[in-house]
C-alpha cells in the first residue's frame, strides 16, 4: 500500500473491497488478516521517553492486550511489530536496521513520537540524529506527539490493524516494492541534511 | 533462611573458557539502549565495560545555540522521569544569576511537584526492578498507582510525562483549582497502598536472596565514584542536596534523609522504599500551606546572564543533578555542562558487579536505576 493511497479510514475499507480476487482467495485473505491483525506482538525496544508511555500503554489502565498486542517479545525473531519509541541517533541506526532485518515477515513498523518521525526537538543544529526513522526502515504508521499519549499509541495500533486488513496474498510483497526501499540493501545511505 | 549461592564467587580456581558477550543495546533489562560488554568466565562476570552513545543527543552542544527559556525543553528530555527537577535546576540557576526572588507560592508548588515527580519515578523504578527479577505483577501494581499522579500532573501542567512547567522566573501557569484536593486524596490512597508493595516484593524470600549481599558498594567507593542519590545513600553516603544545600521550599519542611549502611542491592531498594514515605511526609506539610500570590515574576523578554560561571544543583530522583553554565554575557550560554547522576552511577557498575553471576548483574543494574538518555545526554 502506497502512502499516497491513504486518505481516511473509509479509503482503507474501499481498498479492501476493491481486491479483485476470486472467492477462495478472498476468504483465505480475510481469515489470515483476521489472525494477523489481532495478534501483533511488539518488540521490547525503547530508546527514550516514548518508551515510558509505551510501558504505560501496556500496563493496567490502558492495557493494549485488549487489541491483541498481547506480550512484548524481547527477541526480534518472535516480534511482529517494532515500535520505534524514541530518538534514533547515528550510532543506533545500524542496530535498528539489524533488528528489523532479524524480524520474520510479515513485519510492521510504528514510528512513535516526534523523534522517530522527523528528529523532533533535536532537528535543528545537530550532528547526531536520524531525521526520521524512515531513512533506515520503512514505516507503516506514524504517531505524532512528544511523547504521544498511550491513547494515541492505541489508535496507532488500531490503524495498523486496519492496514493489515487490506493485505492480500496476491500482492504479498507489495509493501517493499511500493515504498521503493530495498529491504536487503545492507549498505545504508542515511541522508542527514 | 540461609544465604547460600549469592555471595561473590572466587573465580581463581575455576577453569572455564573466557568469552566476551554483548548485553544490549536492545535488551529489556538495560532499561534502554545501554550496551554492556561483558567478559565472562563461565557464568561469572569478570569485566563489565559500558559503551555509551547509543542515545547521544548532543543536548549540551544544542544548548549553546538556544536561549535560556528554550533550554528547559531539552533538559526535560535528559532524565525524563525527573523532568521537573531538571528544569528546576536551570530555572534556579538563571534566577540566582539575575538575583531574582521568586514568590513563595512558586517555591511551594515547585517543591510539591518535585516530590510528586520523585514518587512517580520511584514507582516506575519499583515496577521495572520487580520485572527484572521476574515478578511481572509489580509492573501492573506500580503503573496503576503512577497513573493517578500523572492525572494530577495532566490537570495542572497539561502533560503527563514531560511537563516543561518550570520557566525562569516562576511557573508556566497557576495550579488547577482541584490540585490540592487531588494531591491529598492521592496521599491518603497511597499511604494505604504502599504497605502492599512491601508485602508483594520486600518480604519475598526469592527476592531477598537475589538482592541481599549482591553488588556491595562501600561508602568510600560511593564517595570516590561520586555515586549520589538513593544509590549512594544505600551505602551510607549522606548526599541529599535537599539537606545539604536546600532550595525552593525544602528549608521549610522537616524530613529525614534515609540512610542504609550495608550498600548492597537490597539497601538501595530499601532507601527508595523509605523515600516514598518521606516524599509523602513532605507533601503533607506543604499542600495545605501554599501561600497566595502570583505564579511568576515578570522577566525581560530576552534573558542575558552576566558574564561569569554559575553552578546549581538539585536532588533529582536518581541523585545530584547539576548545571554548570559559563556565560559571556550573551543570550545563549557559552558552555552548558550537565552533571547527570546516572553517568556517575553507571561508572561504578564494573566495580560492584565483578565476580558476581550474570543474573546478579541484572539485579545490580536495576537497583542503580539507570536512565540511559541521562547518561549519554
């Protein structure tokens, strides 16, 4: 799904209905998507402040296990989604890239907070910050805020679930193709302008 | 209960192969992106070498380009669990340098928010420390009560975690009209809940065996390495800035500096548990006596510090937080140096975890309560 395709949540439903597959494939799709979208397990990965709000989202009051984000996995091989919670600096970028590569397909990325989206408060006059985590790994959902409230993270998770619902077996690898990003290109070209 | 396996091991007689492993940067028990290079002999840690810089955000350098009121938005994000104290250090520095006396009301509100921040921070530490030990229940109990403090913050400051509520010359806004009532309600609630924390974790036999006699830091070492805050006080090092150099409304309140003498992981744990009680005592003394007045003095639109060097320290929830500013008379500082407590607390890591098992390293790093962006700055 291209970024430009997304207009509002209704457009996601339209996109889902537009899939011109045969009856068998549509049924299998909906079954697989139902399973995938309701068991997104995140990686325990938090670099700074947003991580605390991510913890709060997982704890008693907000409890995002309600949405199937059941447990944090410490190993990238068991995780489905990586929530980039916090600033990614130049030294951390190769580690993040490696973590993403170690995750098994299908994998998703949520950029949480201003730092992960664009560098945030550390954008101007700096030498150390990746100005947007999309320079390193492809991002599915952006959650603005500094730090975002846990409710915002919950909404981001729900948006990711809607996005997963639009996937079909037919264009399984559409994500990598459309973003114009080569997943297997290990040489990093981080633009820090 | 007999203490058996938790003493420091004598590794001279063991003939294991040496190997080096990395703990981190992505590891749930390092509380962030700390990377520890461990040299192991079997299961026993020989060398702990911390590698910093995975969240180096250049805050000191950035502060040289921005004005003093803008600085508070960056010092917030150093140690995000004691954001209010970090801001207070900058504000006090500017106010002292310009010889501005803030209203009594500001001092009281600052101190109340300080102590609320300390409570919230210690609650989160308690969650994380229990979780490091494998007790997942603490995570849910601690964060349940922490949300109540965050609600109070949100009503008054407009933000949950990073408040930016202190500005040079006072506060951003006045307090919410329900503030006093809600703080009192919270104290009443938390006084009832805190013994439950002790029942859950403190008396637990497994927990005690994993923490007692682990990572002993002597008083001399604490002073030599500059370990401050609850970690230093666990070794009997009297280092509470609230007592030594009182600021804001701390001269008006009576409280005890809780010290432990043994210096092991359990002592550091107990200091923090006692500090939660003391914070509530301080809050109770202040909350009914907030004087009337304005919430800020009028400052000049452009703040310029006179030429010279200034230093201001406050007690953040992890130790002494200091700001050292060299001013050349301009609206931006010439040099902005931060003395962050976590960096000093990390430096002692190798010293106290040598010859312990690798599982004890988790307990030690949890008891030091490291916040990584404060280390790397």
